[in-house]
C-alpha cells in the first residue's frame, strides 16, 4: 500500500514512570560526578584561602543535597556558580590572589543576597538552548536588566517584580524538565524502533535505516517529534511490516493509534481496542 501513512505513539504510564526514574537517576549521577571533581579542584588550589575553600565546599554540599532531592536543575545552578569562580581563578591566578578580587569572585559564585541569587538563576536560563526561544530570551534580558538595576542602586525589587521573576524561573525550569523527559521518552522509542529494523548508530541520530523481513525501512526523526517511515516494499501492501512494528512496540509498552493513509483518506486500525492507562504524545509516525 503506497503513500504516506501517519499515526501517534503513546507510552503506557508504567513505562513513562520507569523512564522518568531512570532519567532522574542519570541526571543525579552526572551531577554527583561533576561535584566530586569540583571538590578535588577546590582542595587542590593553593591560591584559595581556607575560608574561601570552606564556602565553595559548602556550595558543593548544597548542590549534592539538591541533587539527592532530584532537583537537578537547582543543583546545576549551584554547580555553574562554583565553576565560574574556579574558571576565573584558572584564567588569572595572580590577580585573583588579591583579596578584594577573590571576594568578588566568591560573591558571584556563592551569592547570599536575594538579587544576586535571582540574577544567577536568570543567567542559567541562557544555557537552556534546547528550549530557549525569542520570547524567553526577551524576558531573560528584561529581568536581567531589572535585577542589575536594583543591585546597582542598592534597592529592593518590588514585591510584584520579585514574584514575576521567581515565577518565570520556575516556569522555565518546568519547561526544561518536561523537555528533558520528552527527549528521554523519544530516545527510548527510537531505540526500540532501531532494534526492530536492525539499525546501527541509533543514539543521537535523526536518520536510521534497516530492514524487516528483507524489506528496507528508513526512519527520519524530525525536529518537531515526527517520524517519517520509508518502507521500500514494492510487492506487498506493507501490512506485514506495520504489524511487526506495532506488535513489537506493544511488547515495549508503546502503543500506536490508528494509521491514517494520507493518499486515500483510509484508516488502518492496528489495534482492536484502546488501552486506558496511556498518555498521548504529540509525535507522529509517517510511513511513505
């Protein structure tokens, strides 16, 4: 059966929870590995005064606590501050021996004042390149200027501004977390589909190729989450290939919806009944 065919995939709730637990564990291990190296760097620097080492090690301890609570983004903000200080020290060790400059770097790395903390958190959003769009960038710039102005004039932010900035940070952090979860789920689906067709180099690739029962199959994963299938079956109607994909996905707790045939407007119902314990995803599978 020729022509594009599209459907949605859905992960069963149990699988989604398992993937989220695995993702958070990976983020935790990544943070803890970075923090272990940071502790080694801090303790090895002869240019740091003892009180400076203690402040930075306290920051590492706080980041470890946030990591253990699965607040990996909050931990990464603390990690960024500590790295900022140590990187500055490496760039110019002689100047940072100066007490005043060292104290300034410590203040940037481990801010205690509310406005400096907010400014650091706002700047961290610049690193969210996978979700940052023009609207987010504009608000980051707006709030950065607002906070910097407050710091320069040594005045407090208004209650409204402070609330808006905090809410914005929380919202973007949630967007980042949701995006990371969605990407983990998508990678899981890609891995399963890659295994079905015997594809190589699936990890991090937007295009994978293989075959099912001797029929060549190519999959292209678009930036919007869509998947384009090219099934080169000239003698069959592709039902066997579709059924193989569908049945294997179900074994991995991934459900396909009805398949819409774009050329004819027909619908292929691969599953007789819909399961109730699933959550919809916006990703489409398109077969050509």
